[in-house]
C-alpha cells in the first residue's frame, strides 16, 4: 500500500503527572479518558476516518469476508438441558445472526421458544442466559441491548410461549435457582443506582427470593448485606427443593465464600449457614445430589481440584471426605450424576488434560473409576448433561456438547448400554473446511517452565517460514481449549499458521498455574508468550517479519505488553478491547473487581508490579513499533475504550516506524459491547483484523 499517505491526527500531549508512593507517573493523554470531551470526539472521528480509509483499501478483504461467512455458515447446536421430559437447546442455522432457543417435547416434536431477532430485528439484542424450571413449564431468560450486558430478566410460559413477567432490570450476571413447582426462584439483582454511592452503580449485588408475577421491588432480601460491594453471587437449589446454596467472591477473586440453608422449615427468608469464607483462600462449589449427600468440588489441598462428599447437615470442611482425589496431570472440571435406571448410578467426571477433555465414569459410593467415555478426538466437551427423570427412553445416555478446532459445535451421546459414543446432532450448515494439521507442542519459557501450545498449519511439518498468527489469554484461571475458530481456519486456509499457547495465568494446569501468572508473577505470562513466538521462529514455522499477534480483553493486555517489551519480535498486532493503563484501570467500569488478579495502585509494592509491564507507560519515543490495530467497542461495560484511545495516541506519537509501512490505527464500533455479537458484525470485525495482519505479514488471503 505504498501509494497511500497516512497522517496521524494531532493529539495534545499535556504535562499531567502525579506522584504515587514516591513515583512520578506521566499521563499526557489523560484527556482522552473523557469520551464526552469535544476534543476526544473530534480526535476519535478523525481516527475513524483514518482507520476506515486504510482498512477498506487492504487487499484480500473480500476473500477474507467470504471465507468467514462460509465458515460461520456451519451454524451450531447445543446439548439439550432436560426438564421433565422436555429438552431445551439452541441451534443456529446458516443465515441466522444468533442462535435460537428451541424446545423438544417428549413426543419428539420441536418448536422455537425464543428468537431474539424476532424480539429485535435490528440485531442489537442478545440472549445472555436462560434457565427452565424444574418442571419444564416455565423459562427464565435474560437479554441485553446494544452490547451493554445489562441483562433484563423475563419469564415465559413454555407451553404457550407467552411472557409471564418481565422485564426485571439490574440482573447482570445473575443465576436462577428455581424452587419445585415453578412459582418461585432465588436470583441476584443489584441495588438501585440511587441507593448506592456514586461510581458504584455496577456493584452492590444481593440475593433475592422472587415469586413469579409479583412486583420485584417487593422481593425478599436473602443475602449480601454487609459484604464488600464488589461481591458476585451464584445460587442453586437441590432438586428436592430442600437445600439452597449461595456461592460468592469479591470481584473475580478466585477465593470463594459459600453458604447453605435448609429450606424445609418453610421460612420465607432462609437462614444461611456459612461453610467457607474468602479468607480460607480456596475455591469450591457444592450441591446436594439425588443420594442425599453434599458433593463439593474444591481446590482445598488440591490445586487441580478434587471431589469430596459430606452430610449437608454437617457441611463444614472438617467433615468433608475425599471421594475422587486430585489427579497430578489433569484438572477436574465437572461432575454429573448419571443414573440409567439399572440400579447402578455413576458419576460422570469431566477432566481436561493439558486443555484437552477426557471423560470417565466412577462409582458414587467409593469414587472408584469404572469406565471411560470415548470422545470424538482432541477437543472440548462444552456441556455434559443427563436426563432429569427416569421415565424417558434417553435415560441411559450422556449428552455431550462437542467442538474442536475444525468441528463446529455439535452434540454427541454416550450410551451406557452399548458403551459407545455417537454423533447425535451435527452443526446444521454445510461448510467446506480446509485441510488442517493440528498438534500440541511443548516449549520452554524463560525460567525453564514447560508450556504447551496448539499449532494449526497447512502442512504436517515446517516446510518454510510462513505468516503466523499467535494468540493467547493468560489470566483469571480461564482455559484456552480446542474450539471451532473460523478466523484461525481462514488464516490457515490461506497458507498461514495459527498458534495458541496455554500461558500461565490461565486454568489449563490448575490453580497453581493460574497463580504463577497473576499479581507479582504477571511477567511470567508475557515471558511464556515471547517464548512461544521464539519457538515458532526456531522451529522454522515463521520469522519475526511474518509474525502477527492478537488478543482481546486480558489478552489485549497480553499483546500490549508484548509489543512494548519486544517490538523487534512481532510484525503486526491486533489489540482488542484491551486493558493498557494499569495504573488507573481500577477507576473505570468493572476495573476494581480485577485487583485480586493484577494488584492495586493504592499499594506501593503492587504499583511497582503494575508499572513494570503497563503497556501505556512502557511506550518509548523513537522505537520502531509493529503495525498495530486497536479495536474497541463503545458500548463495552467491562473495559473502558479509553485504554485503547490513550495507547493509540501514545504509539502514534512515539513510533519511529513509517506509518505507511507500520501504521497504528484505532477501529471503533458502536452499539456493541465486550461479549456477544451478531454473525454479520463478527464477519466485519474479523475481516478487518485478518486483512490488516495479512497485509503486514505477506499472507495472500485471496
């Protein structure tokens, strides 16, 4: 694109600085934090024009868009959730913008229960969550508009599809715990904005008891008073309706509190008994199973998780008995009660071994392993469900949501009778998938730690240096597991290589792996990423001039740190919805809920951790930075777009690279947020990102 002239808009560099714990910290673009400032609006509009002009002129755009549309036309189908003979599941057909919620009756007939495009043809409304009652006659669902994730709660009658109530607002991130009979449920709702301190409107959640059809303002307050304002809660009720569990943690801290209440006394507001406190420093989830025992999945003395049991009358940790011990090489993900009705119930136990799913059966009395469930390949079990009553012919089957890098979301079932796993429902669209070689390799990080990485390529072995797209996350104990990835397949089908390492900070190897990449150890994540890039170069897959990196959210922080720490190693960067100013991140949106992960600038030592890698503060004048595309979403209510604005201005000012050869661009979208988006918006974003990276690395998209 040598015929294009690229001139960055002027951005005033102010002399704003502050002294924190004896450190002077300059912040020349603080004015860009204010989206309503006329200067910010004018600067953003000019950046829009600049980015759009550049991106629209990139070669291969139409080929990339067409490939993405084709790969996404595969659609998806989810494993059913069973309630009293009814099966609830989602399916997205080719041409549909969003998955549609269906219900299948006991006689096999199916019908649409909820289609958000019928609610809102504009495509701005997304389905956040849904939960059928125990009897399957009612469904609670949550929707949000324009990407704000401010879930509005509704209830519909399943038989008629008619709305029973709603919307109930302030239900972001709520769980629904139905009581037997379907007339009441426990849920989580924030306090009204006017009743909390200014700036804390996104916090102050409480657990409530609600009667369907009643005024939600008259709901009974169950729990949450007196706890830190950043607490998140989850609720569940045992199938027999006797036991209520409330789980909670301050922000995203991986330290759980847990309470249990016996509902059999009929008290409107149950008396909760504390089982765990966040000060215990462990993670745990618990439920009462059909055998009447309380099951606890926990990291207590087991960073890769173990399963314990106890009497719910005596739920404290000192009464827990280990049923299934920690495995030294895999992570316990989920446990399901599996009763085929033959008098020999089993526990279906899902683990991931180096991010790859495996499924086994165990005796619930002894924990002894009794069998293995065959899985389709190297991939991810996305859902593990069983029927909830013994009057259906499906009672001897496990229902598995399944995907891998080249398999669109589909459903398999395992039959206890035959011992075989078979495809139950494939993704509904026909798609021409490229030939892809998938492998998991091991490399060594800076401190000698072994890290695993998935590599997708058009050839079995390196034949020549190719354009590589390296991505990662490395935070919040979230695992990057094999899953259908259209952008990766589009890249590989054009002749490139795609790679995804299991960085420290994630959950791929358990809680110790997570802790090895958080707080004072955050640099390990970036070292793991740099080492992955160097491994790909050393093995002959690529060269620094052909190496692109991409990440979003915490992954945006990852690539922001990567480009400022090793600008020589990377040719091009896509940095999406990123955290980049780590000194002030807590001041915006949900930022304060992440200080357990990163640390806080309020503490002198922790400020040192943050400044050691904060990308915005690491930008240095006269450095030849890679090509950078920052993508942000103006309705994002998690990560404030001001991070990307400030970083864009800093890089455009500082870089010594020719802007035509290595541009720094800011791509904005409105009426879309941090998470779910329509298929057409997904295609648009991916097209710009792939074309930008391909042009920089020499990949020919079409």
